C-alpha cells in the first residue's frame, strides 16, 4: 500500500531552437548582526597563513578552547585557532560573498592559577569586501533575442542588458561594452545597458548580432554574450527549453504541477494551449492566460501511460501567425524503482 510514494515525472522539451536559460548563481551576503563580542575587520583578500587576531592569554601555561562554531565548521570557513598561542589564522579563502561575519566563542583557561575559572571570550570577524566578483548576466530567456521594426526611428529601445555584481559598492559598479557587432546600426548605453537603434534603415528579415560584455572598475569581466536582433517580427520565445518536475500520483485535482511561460517581442499578451498532436493527456489542463498546468483528474501510476507527449502552443493575441510550439513529454516513474536505483 505504498502507491502514494509513486511519482509522475514531467519532462518538457521546446522544439523551437533554444538553449536552457542560464541560471543566475550570484553569491549573496549572509549578513548577521554580531553578538556580544569584540569586532575585528578582516579583508576577504587576507592571504592564507596570515594572523587575523590573537586571543590574549594571561600566562604561558594558558590556552584557548573554541566552543562555537565547531572546529570543522571554522576550518571550512578558512579559519583556525591555535590553542596554545591564541592566534587566529586564515587557513583558506575568506569569501565575503558567502559569509561576512564569523563569530568565535571560546574560553581561556589559565593553568598557572589553580582556582581560576575559565574565562569566556568572543570575537566577531567582520569579513570586508574586495573587488573579486565579475558582473554576471541576469537577462532571460536565453538565448538573448530581440526584434525591431526595420524602419524604427532612432533611439528605439531594442534590448535591455542586465547584470549583477555580487561585491559591495563601489566594487559592484560596472559598465557595458560592445565587443563586436553592428555599432553602425545600434547603440549600447554603457551605464544602463540599453541597446537602441541609430535610425539607419535595417534589412527586413535580417538578424543583427551584437556581442557584449560587462566589466567592473577592477577589470573583472562577465562572459561575452551575443544578442541577436531580428529586423521584423519574431514569434514568442519560451523561457525554458526543458522543464522537469516530479508529480506525486496522490497530488489532488487542482494542483499546479508546472507553469510554462513565453516572452512576447511585441509586448502582447500570450495565450497558451495544448495542441492536439499525439495522444491527448486528459489528466492535465493548461490555463490559457497563465500557462499553469494543473491536475484535472486523479493520477494513477498503475492505470495511466507512463510516458505521453503534449505540445504547448504560445500565441500572441492580436497578432495572427506569431506562435511557438513546445513539445511536452510526460514520464511517469515508479518511486519505489527510483529509490532502488539511487542506492
Ligand atoms: Ca566586482
Ligand atoms: Ca567581494
């Protein structure tokens, strides 16, 4: 009676030419307020082996014992405390973008005095920023596509570049540069990343590729990427080439298992629908305006086909002929088999 453990797995594949969107993996600061402790600023660029801090020991027969964090955790964060000398040493890279405060709680025991109680001490290392991060692109979807009317007037916005630099100000200040491309037709604003037309007539149906880069003030560079600008209309672009989601067969009717989305290059609303190609899957419905795919009847691993294919159509409202098709392959997996194969 472990049917509820069985899962349905959904796999969606976009058949128009697309690549999976590049995930933004910008580092985030985990700033926490220090507790009751002595605050010491330490640069994340501190060389390995450097002394960061010294716990003051009352006599040469005293030592310091770290209470928190555990020794393994502290070493994972690039810090070690020498029990005999009281020295706090950088033994690895101190990455502010991962952890900007390290609180060390310890006690000092003085063995020169028989009756002395261990003394509690705390130091909070405030990891300060270095310019060690490059800007990372945050545009979606990928590949970076645009469309513009061939006779667009000068200054028409074609595409908006966006990027994120995980450093703190001013180390996160960067500019956009055109590395190669069609600068006689398009202009890139170095500060705000907007690509606009210059007003030169464009050839209808032609793709204009522009390769761009973002670079911060220390010279840290983003990857170079290409924006393809089509002179004309472009059909909607799905935000992902492929979706994968596990659906438990005991998920109730009404559960949204997946939401598909596409971008309109004409800023028009998009309507989503299943195309009746292949075998219809009566277990799911698609919300025409949101792209949400929901369970509409009870799921059963035992009685439903384990794999079926669906096609999703994204159509621009008010603009006939501009539509994209995404093929959905739905795979049902027995969760018990999955557990066995993972062992
Ligand atoms: Ca930076
Ligand atoms: Ca940094």
